[in-house]
C-alpha cells in the first residue's frame, strides 16, 4: 500500500516538477485570470523564497471539485511541511473572447516555498516523516485531482510579492480626469506648495490660465500630467516631454 502511494505521488507531484519544465504555456492573449479564491495559509510571508506556478487544464466544470480536494486534503498536508498556498485561480474569458468550444477549464495555482531546496524536499513528503493518516488522505485526494487533470505545466519563480490590494482610481482624485473644478482646486493646492512666494490668489489665477491653455479635453490627461509635472518639480528642469507644460508655466506664472 505504502509503495503504491509513493509511486502515485511521484508520478503526480514529482516527476514532471523535478524535470523543471520550461516556462508555462502562456494563456491566450485576450484571456484574463480571475482571483477566484486565495488561501492565505497559517503564517505571514517573511522571505521572498520561491513560488511554484502551475497551470492545469482540467475537465470542464471540475474547478470547484479540484479546489475542494486541494483545500481539504492536499494543502493542509503540505503546510505541515512548510509550504504556503497563495492562490488558486480559474481563468475566465475576457470581454468578446469566445471559449465555448473548449472542453476544458484552465486553472492557475501559486504555492510559496522558502527555497528551491525546500520545494525539492516536498517532492518526497514521506522522507520528512509525514507518512501518516494525513499523508494517506492527501495521496487519495491528489490521485482524484490527477484524474480530473488533462495536462499540467510548471515553473519556479522568485521576486517581489505585492502586499497592496487593488484599487480603481476615482475620477475626482489627486489626478482628476474629468472634473474641471476639482482640477483647479487640486492644481491650486499643489501650486501653493510648489511656489510659496506667489502672492495670494496667484495659484488660482495660474491654474485657470493653465486650464485654458491646455483645453478642456474630456479625458483630462493633460490636466493630470500638469499636476504630476508640478509635483515632480519639472518646472525647474524642463525637458522635451514637458516642454508644453514649461511653456504654459512661463505664460501663466504670476509676474
């Protein structure tokens, strides 16, 4: 029984991975990846380590079952060996992309390890003294997940792990894109800080002048760029990319 389980795990979790297959086949250009679920694990990340990036083609509609097997049986066992599962994503079609003819779903899994050596150790989990009941449950679940998997690619990667959550930039923010009144308000605040020697009201006059010279384009890219330009102090070191702003500044600055 034990040897049979070892053989199954070697075939499922070891052989392809130990070969360190080349870069995973990139999803179709129009595809998006939806963060369906994350599994944070028992402890915060403290080192960059290495990340295992696996891409599975699974049988159509099998995502939820493979997720259940992973959450309940597979990941808890590997967490005992120090691995941390970061994400398990189901690829969804982008607007306008038709994938109705596919007879499979695409799943992406990311797992965090302390090092390459740590990852290699988890390829033979019984060697770490974890040949117990949880190992048997994991082995059975892995076998079932393998039956639902049509193909798999795998790479190891390292680098920066972002800790910030996604955030959509509001239209009326520090970089206004549509609201002319907000632009003048923020522009005046920035100008007052950038040019503290201007007389009272000088910043408001300056921003109104700049607004007229830039034009009231619907997207407001020039207004957003103007605020970023002032904040960066580019008025003191104009270059070709900010020459229009430098010209506007020269024309609008209080004399």
